């Protein structure tokens, strides 16, 4: 039985449903992150507190769902060829949810001061990083139903990741070259948060790379 036949099998309908549910959590997480960064930067404490609470719930839900999918995969003998790759793909998605949650928590714990002239840039950076993640979700769905569409979606991941890296570098350059009024410790703090937002996009690239490997294997 080929992989296409396996994924068309009614026996895996419930598995695909669980995977789509996990991908839905990823989608919700990036929306909360974008909103959370904006709420933090514009001092909406109530909104930001809601974002933290929502993100904690999503992270717990993602972890439980991941282990449920893992258990299902390892009890389905007909998925033996593909289960390792599927688990690696889902691990990368779960890791993205964990990064997003950790980044929001760090905003709350460390309370960085974002200069007025960089507020829009940080919000845009959060948008680009999460767009990279959003672009990876359709690719994961396509792998199970229309693998020929994976390449188009992964190309979007790389595009948004590159844009995020460029903007992150621009922010860091501005901080260290043009903002003489900041203390060195404040500059390091801003660089730290730019890097952590950028890491979300880099994690999306890991998903795209895994999807590319899986698509090649599936075609063999």
C-alpha cells in the first residue's frame, strides 16, 4: 500500500482530524502572539493578561494532543514507514507553540521598555515571524492530501522568514548605531527580544525543511 493510499484510508481519518486540531492550535497561537505583542507595547495590561492566560491553555492543549497523536501513530502498524517523519513534523509545530508561550512570558517577566520609535517595528517583526508560521500550516495539511502543493507553501515560509530576519537586523542596527540615549544594558535587552521574535520564524523554517524531506520521501 502506497502512502497516498494510506492517508486516504478511513482508519487514519481520526488521526488526520487530531493533526488538524493541533495545527489549529498553532494558528490560534500566532494570532494571540501578535495581539499579545501589540497589547504589551501599547500598555493594555488587561488584554496582555488575557493573552498570557489563553496562551498557557493552548500550550497545555497542544502538549496533550501531541502525546495523543504519538500514541495513535505507534499503534498503527501500517504507518510504520511514515510515523517517524510525522512525529518530527509535529514536534516542530509543538516547539513553535512553546516558543510563542515562552516569549510572551518573557515580556511579562522582564518588562522591556520599547522606545516609541521602535514600537511599530517590533509589531511588524511579530507579524512577519508569525506569518512565516501561518504559511507552514497549509503545507502540513497538503502533505496528507495534495503533496504537490507543499512546495508553494514552503516557499512562503522562507520568504517571511527572510523578511523577519532583515527587519530584526534593522532594529538591532538602529538600537546600537542610532540610539545613543539608551544604556548598553537597554540595547542588549532590545536585541534579546528581537532575537526571540525572530526565532519564531526560524522555527517555521525547520517545519518547512521537514516538510520538504517528507514530500520527497513520499514521492519515492
